[in-house]
C-alpha cells in the first residue's frame, strides 16, 4: 500500500471502461473510492460508494466532490464518428458543462489533486502528436466539437493554476483505449469494440469503415489506468500523452481480431463511410520519463477483450452516454 492508501478518491464515469479499471486498482491500493455516474448502480464496483448523478448540474458535482482528497475526472461522451458529425451539440454542450462544473466543484471543495481526462481529439492532423504543439493549430475537422470542448477543459485547468495557484491539476490525453467494458452498443461502439462486436456476432462480410490504411495508436485499458494513477501521484502538471507511441494500420487490427474468431469472415472495406484522420500516433516520451511503459501487447489485449465480450455479450453491456472519449 502506498500513495492511495486511505485516501478519499472520486472517479467520475467510474462505471465505464477506464473508470472501472481505475476503481478496481485504486481499491486494491487501499483507497476509499466514490463513483459517480448516470448508469445503473449495478455497474459500479461493489466495494465503492456509488452516486447516481447528472454532472451537467453543478450542485451534483459539488455533492460528488465533497470530502474527497483526489478526483479522477474520466466521464466523457463516447460516440462513433458518424454520430459525432450528425449530433455535435449532443457532444459539445454536455462535455463543456460537466468538465467546467466538475473542476469548479473540486476547487470549491478544496480537493488536493485533480486529473482531467482530455482526448487525442484535441490535436490537429500530424505525423506524430506532441503535447506542446496543440495550441499552434486547430483540432481536426473530424473531432472539431469534441476536440474544442476538451481543449476548454485544459484551458480551465491552466486558468486555475494562474489565478488560484492550484498546480496539482494533471491533464492526460489518451490514445485509442480499448478493453473489457468498452462500449459495444451498435450505435455507440467505435474502433476495436465495433469490430469485435461485428466479428464475434457473425457479420459476414465484416464491414470496416475506410480502406484499412488509417493508422491508430492503441492502448489496453489497464495500462491506461496505471498511467493515469502514476500521473496524479507524481502531481505532473503539464499535459501528457498516454498511449503506446506505436501506430498500427486498421487492417492489422482487423487481422488480429479475425485470428481470434471462428469462422473467419470476409472483410469489406467501405470507403463511403467516415473513417476519421489518416494517422493518429502519440509521442509518449513524457509518460515514459515517469517510468511508465505499456505491459499488455496489442495481440494479448485484443484476445482478452474478445474473451470478455464472449462471456458477456448476452448481458446488457451497452454503456450509457457518459463514458470515455478515446
């Protein structure tokens, strides 16, 4: 037991993919964990305190933060590329509201340390995403609304550091995170989760958006949670990327998935569908300088996720709207 032992810790979105992993690890470290979410209480870790609340309302954020030492603000809105383009207000407005409300509530409640989960969507298209390059350009058109909403949270953190001297606000920018408890709902699933659902459920041909050459940086959820805990423990107060630092073509991801399903379907690459930017790879030198390195390989992580989905696909595993942008 170490840094988190006996600390009172809030995890927003603690019923989602990253949140569930974080909660489990924090409890193992001896933390007293509170989860706030709009999901059903049954989704929460039974060893945590659970509050069902809409974080777009400030009074709910203040109630959630009351008495907490640390806050991991992981709640976000996860939608696929198509829905993000068709319903941008449904992404932008609540993201702005609960990001702003949560950070203000944490300040008012005198929370000691705060971790803000930003997104790879804050970046403009580039060969590699470097943390200090963000404000030299605009977010990609493919992530315009979510990207700007996440940037506003980063600016709020900077403003609090300047005006109030609250320098224990950490900002993490995760890559494409995947794993158990991802969003597998057909209208919300994206990336690895969407492909796993289609392959395991027998879609043949399996329909993949784009031509399969788009490059992504993938990270298994438990590795992401470990990185976030380390960043908050170190009190790191510059934006920091969390990813593998390695780019993989979506064709390779599809092949790894298909190696784990039987029968193996044919693949149809639908270039009429939105597929996002051609390349998204994070520079990870900052997080590695803190002593963190991913432990779960892409092949092993996808295998674990498929095994989890096979065990749980007949249950109601579609997450509610507050989850983690990846």
